[in-house]
C-alpha cells in the first residue's frame, strides 16, 4: 500500500471510528434506563425498538471499519473516493452547504418536534454526523487542510456555535424562575443595591457573593426588565469563559492566528464541561493576563488582587490564584542554575499570601454582610455522600467515570508529550505540577460529594482550569525545559486530538430540546388573586415572606410588598442540608411564633425518598427541616399552580396539621 493510499485509509478509519464511538455513546446513554423494566434479557422491548435505527447504523459503521482492515479496503476506498468526487468543488456552494449544516442542529433543537425526533435520532448521533458531513464540505472549500484537520475544525466551530445557541432560550421575560435557584440568585444580586430596589438596606448574600456582585450591575439602572438581567447573565457566562480561554491562548503566543482561535474554541468548550461558573473566571483572567515570572513582586500584587475576589467566592477557590500563578511559574521557568530557595520562594509566597488574603477578605465580609457568623461556611458541616462517586440516580455515570471520560484524551496527549522528553525537565518541577493537580483534584472530589452536588463536575472547576493550562503548555511545547538532553519529540495523533475535541461536545449534546418557557393558563388571574391577598395582609400590618419566586417582588410583578430577607429558598436549603442548628432553630422559632402573616412557598413535598431517586438526600433534608416545620405551624391557604406557589397562613392553634 503506497503512502497516499495509507493516508486515505487512515482518514477513513478515523471517520468510521468516530462514527462507531458516537453510536456507542448513544447506547451508553439509552440502554441503562431500558434495563430492568422489560422481558428481553431484562430490557424494555418498546425502548429497544426505538433504537433499531441506531443498531442498524452501528452495524454498518462497525462493519465498514472492520472492512478497512481486510483486503476489501480497496473497494471501500473506491466507494469513499466516488462519494468524495460527488461533493461540489465550487467554493460558494461548499461554503453555503457548510453553513446550512451548521444551523441544522440548532433548528432541530428549537423545533417543536425536537423531543420526537430525539427518540429515533438522538442528539449525540445527529450532531456528531452533521460534524462528519460538514468536515467534508469544509475540506472541499479549504483543500490545503486535510480531512482529519477539517473534522477537528468543523467540530470546534459547530460546538462553539451550539454552546452559544443553548443560552438563547434563557433570554426571556418569563416571570417565574427558569431553574430551581434562579429566583434566589436575582434576590442575592439585588441586595447589593437594595435601597434602589426595595427602599431599604438588606443583608448581603452569604453564598457566592462574587456572583451576586456581578449580577447586581444591571440593578444600578432602575426599572430594567427581567429579560435584560437574564441577557446580562448570559453575557457573563459566555464572555468570561471565552475571556479566560483567549487569555490562556494569548499567553503561549502561537505563531498562527487561526490555530490560536481554534485552541481558544477548544478551551472554551472544555471549561464548559464543568461548567466553570463565570464568577470564578475573573481570577483566572487576571492571573493569565497579569502574571509575569520576571517580576515576582508585581506578580504578587496581581495574585493578591485576584485573591480578594476569591475571598468573596467559594472556600475551595481561596488558594486558586496563588496555585495558578505557581503553575505558570513552574511551566515557564527552568530550574537549572538557580538555588533551591530562590526558585521555590516566589511560588510558595504567592500561594500562602493569596490564600491568607482570601481568608482575610472572607472574615471581613462576614460582619459587612450583616449576617450572623454562624451561617457562614456551611460546606464544612455538610454531609459527604461518597456513593455519588459512582453511577447513581443523581448522576447516571457518577463523578469518577464522567471525569475519566472527559479528561482521558487530554491526559493521553499530555503524557505522550511528556514521557519521551522526561530527561529535559528536573523531576522536582514535574512533581510539583503533579502535586498541585492531584491536590486540587482531591479537594474537588470532596466538594463534589457534598450534599447538594454530584450531578455534574462544576465542583471540579479548579482542577479543570489547571489541567487545561498544563495541557495547553505541554501540548504546544511551551513547558520550558531545564536542558535539551533528549531529542525525542511527539506530535499527538489526530485521532487523540479528535477525541479531545469530541468529548466536551458529547457533554453539550445531553440536552434534548430547547426549553420552552410559557405561562400556564390562568397565570394573570392567579397573579391578581395573589396580589389581593398580599394587599390584605399588608394592610393588616402582617409581614409576608417569599421563600420562593422572590423575583416577583424584585421586578415588580407584585407590588406593595416589603421584602423580608429571611428564609430564601436556596439558602434555607443550604442550611437544611448542612443541619445548621443555629439557623434552623431560628426558623422553627419564627414559624412557631407565627412571625409572618403569609408564607409564600413552592409546592409542598412531604414524602421522603430513597436513593433510587435523584437528589434523594436533598429532598429529605428539605422535607424534614422545611416542609414539616411549616406544616406544623402553618396551613395551606391557597395553591396557585400557574405561579408555582402555595400561600400558607398561621394555624389557628399550635400544632394543627403538623408532623
């Protein structure tokens, strides 16, 4: 087989291999729910029938892949060449088809029939094969780029476009919360400018103050509608993740602008696997843009500034600015010829100094927030649910397997770049990087199994950031050597590059259809009835507390309500999950004393659940500490299903209707 034929068959095998992987991923996602509910070897026959198209396609792709390793490969190449020759060679047509393929998936995703289509053509299959097809037209449009590279470029372009598209449904004026915690996030943001919004000062948020601070900016302009605030949050998500990705690419100074853009796109998609929450990215951007290994004191100032922001964020991110600076220093600075303490003192200073500043800011914020100190740092007392490391109802594949799948190709590339040249770096530098990475991974795993987490990898955000930094430096040959003892070099196979691109895309395909936020029939009638009930309570001098849907007050859907800061749903849940007795005793006391004339609650789940249900432990904490307490001292006055609310009033006698 000559070199041209070998190159063609290798390219074809990669295409077929990726197609097979896509099919296997479909089966991995679809078959477990079908098991245990049927009679065909334990599988549901009805669900298996819906996968028949996938089974046929898998057999075809796997059969063709197997054929490529037999003497029949010549016929397979002839067939592939015949198909390729039918692709038009007119640039306008190629470009138009590429763009049309680019928009097919978003159009299907937004389609009213998206869920029905997904039954027989799952998202992962549809998107993956659109990428495979689109790369053929990109190659015809840009013949200097081989087919495999065009596959990688197409996947990145399609992935970034769709990642942006997934946020579009969130830009809506829908007055209720788009998810479980959104009402609380808007309330927390409004507390920074509470006098402008409510006419009085309110305690600042305990959880994720930095996120609330970023979200508070639109509140500076009075009267902005709800959709503007949601647009702002979308811009924060996309803007900060892209800024961090761009800053990392800019730092390594690639010679090709196109390659830099593609690398930025990959980092962008990789970081969304967590996802990395946008309020944590300012620290990353500041360090990547401002850190300079040749100016340790100036770099210390940069680290301390980033650590101030860390102090307003999550405890597990307190050391992150210093660790990121130390990682950049170790990657960029050879150890050769420098005394031990002279080399290691700067990174140790950055880590220690940054962590201390973060803790100091955290402690200073506690009295400034006007909250009791006892309600902070609930993460230290929350139960650890170790079973969520493995497949369970909350995460079908578990934390460990999900993480392993996502980082496997990146780790393979990283190790294959390092191992042939190990002699070029002092062991101490590589060991230090490994200790940082393993240490932050261990911390992330502990936080991930804390009650309230485990359904995704967002608590492994620091690990994903540091891994992406190390992978980019090593993969792009920017890990400064201590010597040139080894002449070995390794260029990662495009197969591994393709897999590294494909894994974050598979996470992106987990959504089945664009969410549609429509008001239920009777919404306005029920809102009017709620307003009348609120007016009556206020006129009688009673207090009204919105446990849920506080944005109805914040954005004026209901009026005349004096905002009560206590017992916002997300924070009440946090206190319940961590069994914070200081807070919960206050909650029970206020309910027993009938402090509020009306309690605006959500639905009233009363049933404890087993761990075969998603988020069972969280549900049980909520039922035990919130629902049961409320129903002991309050009774249901009115249910407003269109508002997703229940209104509770004090029981006429203590203990009525209680548990």
